């Protein structure tokens, strides 16, 4: 991102003049108080929002010069964990988690064991046939995480992914992200959890009032 600013109508400067570079393969926390702009920063990164000013590159390309096909390709390489989960209500947990495989044209049948293994990994092995409404907030969050990682994305963007689970499960989920990171996935985790930030020695970008404030630990 190069001098990126986001203005919402009647709310100028939600993100102000932010420049940052997240190298491929890095693991970065985005932190700051509620309302600081963390979710907005992630939205920029998944091309869900166009900046009012500044430039953004993703996978080495200008994010806003992409053709439709290029944009679809970029999106297929992203995994996003939304703060509000966004599971599809009428689909089972299994189908929700397997959805990115279908979207990218993979043979879901041959991936059955992998989907089930991932469900076990996030502690939802017995919930494959359940509908989202039967799950607690923390369980939905874990289903959303499984869905975001199933395609082994090049870039994983996770918005408060441990916000609804207790600390033990939160640690396990971050370890899952670490495993992916070791396999090459670039990881960005927005969190206001001080205990997570202290526990994991990854660089942290701190937002305050839309600006990049002190960098807790330098981003490589
Ligand atoms: N679509 C929108 N329109 C107007 N204001 C918004 C919109 N989305 C977020 N905001 C405001 O932008 C600020 C930053 O929000 P957000 O990025 O969600 O922060 P965080 O994730 O750090 O809590 C907040 O003050 C929020 O109310
Ligand atoms: Mg947020």
C-alpha cells in the first residue's frame, strides 16, 4: 500500500495515508483499538473497497487495473475470515467449508477426507452435517476459518479470528495459521488481543485513528 486513504461519506480519513509492504511469506498482526480501522484495512487487502487516494498492489499487480478474470484469479488465491463469519445458512457445515473447492472447480468427492480432517482439526469433526444455526459463535468462527484455509490460499486475511473462542482454542487456531505460513501462505491477522500479540513474536502494525501508529515490532 502506498499512501492509501479511505474516506467514507461523512467519515473522512478512516484510513489516513497508510503505506506498508507485506512481503510474500510474512506473518503480520494488525492491531489497535476498536474503530481504529483494522477491518477497513483488511477490506482494502481483499479488494472489497477502493481507496479514496493512494495505490495498492497485490501479488505484484496494481489492484485496480485488473481485468475481470485477473480479479477472479486474485480472489481465488485469497482466504478471508470475516469478523461476522458469513456462513451460508441453508448449507451444512461440511458444504460451507468445501465451498471454495467447488468454486475453484476441484473434485469435492476426492477431497472428502481432507475436508473431514480439517473439520476435526478445528474441533468440528462431529458437526459436518449441522447447519450454521446449530453452532455456537466460537464454532461458527472455526467453520469460517476452515473455509478460509481449505484452498491453501496464497494470502490469508483473518479478522479477529479468535474473538469468539477461549484462549486455548485461540492458540490452536493461530498455530493452524502458522502451519499454513510455513507452507508459504502470507498471513495477516487483525486482533485487539494483547495476549495473542505477546505470545507470538510476529510483527504487529498498530492502527490508531486510521493512521499507522508505532510499529510494535518492525515489519520485515
Ligand atoms: N461502511 C462504512 N461507512 C461509514 N463508516 C464506517 C464504515 N465501515 C466502518 N466505518 C467506520 O470506520 C471506523 C473504522 O472501522 P473498522 O475498520 O471496522 O475498525 P476496527 O475493525 O478496527 O474496529 C469506525 O469508526 C467505523 O464506524
Ligand atoms: Mg473490526
